[in-house]
């Protein structure tokens, strides 16, 4: 798998694992291909959705959105945060070959109206992504900079989302690093050396 493929698929693989509360394995990445995920959306659609996600909700909208997010179970929030990360990451201009959406096998107890199922291609494979309501709630978490004072009630959720985003990015970087090491070892024809043991003979 090329470095470009690792860069393209690693965030998706890490987000899938994070949504399930586990670590992504290298074998998952090696088995993943572009066709395993939804195709990218047109740039105009991506720009419009990112514009919405990067805009703080108004003071009138905020209480309902905060209450809605607060009503989710911990499992529902975990899945929502992973899907929100995935939505932002795969609407970036550099990720046009693959679009947002994770496999649709979501346990019913983790489901909420912030999610929706969709079938982007004719092969009838289903994925799950953010609903319109999910993106409205995501506006509490995605914009950068100092939030308005009336969003103080969303601060704990922003902290949780930021922690999840950092975790997925760290997992992504680790997957990419291991992939590049494997590629360079394969290209050089040299077997990878096992790590040297410390303090032994």
C-alpha cells in the first residue's frame, strides 16, 4: 500500500476503531481500500457543510443543542464524536477520493437522531453518518477560537470531543508511521530488524 493510501485511509480506520472504543490494528489498515468507504462529495458540498460546522450556533439555538447533546448516553456521544471527526476530516480538500461515513453496523443502543444511514452507490452497501441535526449539534464543538459566553454549558462536551479528536489523530499518526516503515522495509528488500533489548546480553 502506498504512502498516499496510508494517508487517505488511516484517519478513517482510526475513526472506525475509536467509534467502537478500541485501538485500530495494522491488519485493518492493510485490508482497507478506497472502495470500502463512501466516495467523496463534490467540493461545493464539502465547502457548504464545513461552513455550517465551523459557525457557532446563535444564542437562541444554543440551549436546545446543548440539551440534546447532554441527553445522549456515553456510548452515543462516543459514536457521535467519532462521526463528527470523520465528517470534518473527509470533507477536507485533500481527502476527495473518500467521503465521510463509517460502516453501518451500529448497535441500537448507540443510535440517536444525530445519525443517519445512507447508501451512496448502487451496490447497496450502507454507511452511517451525521444527520442534519447531528451537524447542527456539531456546531457546538467544531469551530475554533474562543466560543461565545452563552456556550459555556457546552464546554465539557468540547473537552470530550477535543480529547477524542487528539486520540484519533494520534492513532492515525501511529498507523501511518508503521505503514511507512513497512513500505520502506519492503522497498529496500531488507527484513525489518527486531527492536534491540535493553540491559540484556
